[in-house]
């Protein structure tokens, strides 16, 4: 079931991800302001994969759901068994299509369909990344998210005008490392927002 929905999301990403323009927020973080009341986004840190005239698309990077054994992850995506050990944390990427899968990763891995974002991050079709991980050639850092956050044209700009979000430069150490609960506070601290 996950695999079927992954294809929809991947085509949406591949069709929309373009090199960031000066006004684009692609590759940046949206950090919910402390007074945000939306239960989907309160306390969240969203990595924007794409932002442009057609809208915006990203994943929440500080909402882990659970750690899943790697062989079970392969099973969820109908991949043959692999000799991979360990666990992979699944994240709640956003309220849109919670059964869809998106992989954000470090750019040290590039495969078929990889889209690099500002030379510091990348997205690749889920199955492609998992196959590379099984061979020991996958990316160093990975966030596997179920669901995503999406904004229609002008919607994110309206939220920014209402000061619902703080825009923060995305750094790999903040996105991929550190305690998940502390990401929101650390992101706000980088912009000097008092809590």
C-alpha cells in the first residue's frame, strides 16, 4: 500500500523541484511560531523541498513516529529481503496523504531520480534509496517521512504575512541530528526568537 502512494508523491516532487530562485524558500526550514495553534503544525519544523509560483511542498522533520527494523521497512515497500541490520525511524511528514512516503537525505548519495536541493540536501524515490541502503551505498543521513505538508499557490505567503512561521536556513546538523524534541527550540534559537 505504501509503495502505491509513494509513486504519486514522487511524481509530484519530480515535477515541481527546480533550482531555488532568489525568492524561493526551497531548502529552508519553516519553524512554527510559539503561538501557532494548528495541531498539525504547532511546534513543528518543516523542511521545504519545493516553493514557487505553483505552491510549496515539504516534510516535518521533528516528529518521529517510531523506529522500525530495516527488514520491516523493506517489507512495507514490497522489496525483497536484504541483509540490512538496525532500525530506521519513520517520521510524520505532514497531514497530507499520511500513507505517502518521502525520503529526504544527505547529498552523498545520488541515484536515478535524485533531486539535489541547494547542494546540502536531496530527495530520491523511496525504493531507490532503500535498495542503495541494502547494498551499503545509501546516504549517510536519511529522514523517511509518511505524509507531507503542502500549500496551494499563495497560501504559504499568506501564512508568512500573518507571521505564523519563522524562516530559518536549513543546516544538515539541525535537520538530521540531535534530539527530535529539541529541533524546534534549536531552530528558533538560531534566528534569535525568544520563547
